[in-house]
C-alpha cells in the first residue's frame, strides 16, 4: 500500500472566531475524553490496516497547541507505535498565536514535529479584533520568533484576504512583514463566511461590508507579483513557498494520494472510498457519530485528477491522465475535457507545455468557474 498521510483533528479553541465554521468548540471540558478517543482511534486504525507506513503527519484544528505536553506526547507516541513512520518526511502542527510558549514548542520539536503552521491571518490589531482572534499583531510575530528559537526551521503562516476594512496595500505590507521573518511558506485564504457565523450577521445587517470580487481579484493578482519578489513562489492557487518548501502533506490532497483523518469532522480517502467523521464533537468522542461514507465512481475519480491537480502551478500530466482514462474506460470524457482546455488556452486561461496542462495566472483567478467542469 502507498504510504498514507495521517491527519489528526484537535477541535478545541480558546474562543470562537467571528468567521469560523470549523468543527471546533471552546468547551475544554471535552478535551480529555476527545484525546482518549483519538488515542483509541490511532491504535485501532493502525491495527486494522496492519501498521501501515505514513510519510506525512498533520495535527490540525481547532488549535492543536492547546494540547497539554502530556497529551501531545501521548498522541505522538501512539502514532509511532501504531503506524510505521520510518518514511516520514514531514510532521506539521497548527498553532495559534497566544497559545504557544517556548517550552511547549521545544517539546513538540523534541517529539519529532518539524513544521509549524501559524494562524496569523492579519497584522493589524483592528482587523484581528474584527475576526475575533485572541491575539494581536505583536503576539503573532513573537510566536513566529519563538518557533524559530525552538528549532522550527520549517515555518508557515496563514494570511487572510477579504476582511471587511482590509486594504490592498495592507495585505501587501503584511505579506512583506511575514516574508521578512524568514518563513518558508505562506498560505493566503479568502475569507469565506458561513451563513451562521457572527461576522456574516454583521455584514447582513449592513454594519460591515465585504470587498467586491474585483477588489479581491486585485489583491490576489498583486500577491502573485509581490510574493515571488520576496522569495515565496506560488505553487498552488492559495499557497506560496521558498524553493523546496512546499507543504508535502497538503500537496498529497491535490495529487489524490491516500490519507487517513481521525477526529471530529476529519476526512479520509483510501482507494475508491472517502468518508467524513461527524463534526458533532460529543457524538464523535462518544463513538456515536454518523460517518458520511462515499464510494467514488470511476468518472468522479477521473474528474478529481484535473479538479485538484490544476490547482497546482505545475498542472497535470495529461498523457498519464489519458492512460488513466483508458484504464477506466472513460477516454471520451477525457477527450471532451481536453477540447475545453484547448479552448481555454486560446482564451489565455490555460497553457499546454508538452504533455502537461496548467492554468495561467489569469486562469487561477477564475479557477472556480474552470474547475467546475470536472465535477
Ligand atoms: S482559531 Fe481557527 S478553528 Fe479556532 S475558532 Fe478561530 S478560525 Fe475557528
């Protein structure tokens, strides 16, 4: 079996951000039972799959940096015992400023975690307050420094675009400040508001306004120019990295490599099967949650290759894709998509280079509309 990516979801946060729609809670009384259940799941899945190999690890959330040192050690130990991590090439954990200290970070490093992804979101105290973040600008920059001091040479930060009141020049200024800290990776997320979140209610009530689509497109366009000048080259629609510092774990999603996700709301994909655990935390912890299980059909499997692969700047090896289509007896479908991609090339939205096809910079800006054809 191909090595897996293992994702563990830690669904706890100090407070709830005003834009958040993830499966998280600030009810920390659930934490001990949830960690116990995670430990059990790690052991049971490791046994059921015959101690499979894992080459990337990702501890996400929520705020994994809220785990106690003992909980982090227990989870890491259980993974090492239940899975063969000898081919491990990357072990990332997410953290939020205001929840990490040097001792915790040093311990994480000693346990073998080698990459930190820090939720910075913005370097503006007013915007951070609007987002309901628990930290300010100073803490975000201090956390990046602390991580470096603890031995994390692989540091990534998240920056958000589309916050009400955020200007284009401020996004560029924040990107410059973050690049100057020496981070190797930057993820740029568009603020995406669920209808139930408090920030959406503020906008619906007319008290705040989202930027227009054109304004957001301008920001993304400007970042495509600015970030490479800062040493952070785009390798995926929302991700920028120094050479050789792309996220190996996240790239596996775009390449459709197998992954196992454990924890509330965690998703897994093994072979032709995909499933998502319940996001209701007490139900998951109590082993009562429903699992959303899906057996993928051949045309879905085929469509996901360009749907995900064209998010990457290197695009898709279309010759290999054709062979896969032949294996699945779906060559006409492949040919129809190719015809449309050739038209997109004439419109300047896609580019063919030998056997590979990728979206152009302009194509990336309207990728939602293009990638929809593969669904
Ligand atoms: S830190 Fe992240 S997961 Fe937690 S509430 Fe904020 S947005 Fe949601």
